[in-house]
């Protein structure tokens, strides 16, 4: 798919057909995640990926508000490695170091969602996470902190491009 077309086509998809995703497809999506720009190339991200539908559906029941959970064939918890976060904080200060690490996670999420769209799949980003419940449910060790979740599946509907604020409302060109 043409890149500009892909940018317009990608939407947050919350309805899946129920079809499965293969491990090969999952790996391609994860591989797109690690290609994202990241702070100092320290790659603060760590990924906990699952194709276990019951585990995913149970997560909604126990810990999260993902109403479309029963149909999700592939889910990734994007975590931060606490040691890398500390290293960034030592280098850039407490707040900025942490922000940089979260930006790593956001970049990876975006790459994976774009890759999924390029493969004809659809994904959605879940921001609000109960960190402790998420850690417990997906057996994530204490030195990794959940930062974002993405759900991926075969889209039930083809959603059109979503309206955005016009460029002249959000962009200021500076200088000549
Ligand atoms: C940080 C962040 C958190 C988000 N959290 C949620 C969420 O919890 N549930 C949800 O359905 N969508 C969530 N989204 C998806 C947004 O709602 C979606 O990207 C936005 O409405 C624009 O729609 P589009 O992605 O289809 O263009 C989140 C997106 C981001 C970037």
C-alpha cells in the first residue's frame, strides 16, 4: 500500500471478525515495533505479546475496560524496562527521562498499528491501564512497567478516514 494511502486508511479498529492471526503475522507486527525511533537507541520498550484468546478475554473481565475483548486474536502489552528508564533519567533528568521512555513506547505502538493496517489488519490503542492488574494477569515481572496496550484483529468493517482538524488550525509556520 502507498504510504500516504496507508496513513489515511489506518483507523482505530475495535470490531474484529473473530478470525485468527498467525504467529508469523504477529512477529511481522512486532518487528515493525522495534523499528520505531527511540531515545538514544536504548529501546526502553519490552513487549508481552499473546495470541491466547482466553487470556485476552479474561483480561477484560478482570482488569480492563475493553468491551471488544472477546474477539481479539492478538494483543501486545508494551512495557518499559525500568532499568532503561532509570538510565534515561540519569542522563536527562527524572521527568524528561521518563517522558522519553514513554515516547519510545508510543512510537512502537504507532509503528505496529501502521504495520497491521498495511497487512489488511486493524488495531486499537488502549491507554488507561491498571498497571498492577495488567502485570499480574499477563505475568509481567516487576522490572517491566506496562505503558500501553494494542489489540489487533481482522477488521469487521472498513472504516473511512477520520476527520482531523485542518492543518491551518494546528500548524504554525515560522520564519520566511
Ligand atoms: C494514548 C492513547 C490512548 C488511547 N486509549 C484508547 C482507549 O483506551 N480506548 C479506545 O477505544 N481507544 C483509545 N485510543 C484510540 C483513540 O481513541 C483514537 O486513536 C482516536 O479517537 C482517533 O481515531 P483513529 O485512530 O481511528 O484515527 C487511544 C489512543 C491513544 C494515542
